């Protein structure tokens, strides 16, 4: 594989990513239009009939301070519902959701210390 092939592969991937991004933007605008139409109709209760406004980024909070362990915030649930609805093309309802620990958070301190002891016990001697 020469440089031209690599450049062509990167160019193809970039074009595919740009096409995907434009499709996502189109889908997002369609969802905004649907929400605006629903908020103007009498389908939603008056409390829920609000216009869609961009939300300013909230200050970063540590995840542990924001929620209890395993609890999912309502904002994340709304984002999940919107994404799944856009993907499947039909309205969905999430019955339960919980955050899973990443493998890097599950490290048991006792296991980690045991690995450190075993690795430190290997004496590397220079043989002449």
C-alpha cells in the first residue's frame, strides 16, 4: 500500500463522515420541526408546550456529585429517547436505565496490589 492509496482511503472516509454528518443535521432539523409543530398543537399539555431553544453548556460537575451511583439523569434519558426515536423512526419509551461502570473503575485495590507485588518480585539479573 503506497501513499496514494492511504490518501485515497482517508479521503473516502472523510467524505463518508461528512455525508453522515449532513444526514444527522437534516434529521435533527426534522426533529426540531416536529417538536415545534407538536408544541403548537393541542397534543401536548400546556406545561410541555415549549419552544426548542439551544441549551448553554452547563458547568462541568463531577459525575459522582451530580447523581448517585448508577443513576441516570433526566437530561441523559431525554437525549437517549431522542436518539433512539430518530434511529428507529418510531416513538420509544425507556422503562429503566442505569450507568455501568467502566472496566477501569472496577479495579479492586487488593488485586492491583497483588499484581504489583508479583511484578516487583521478578529479579532481572544480567548474565555475562
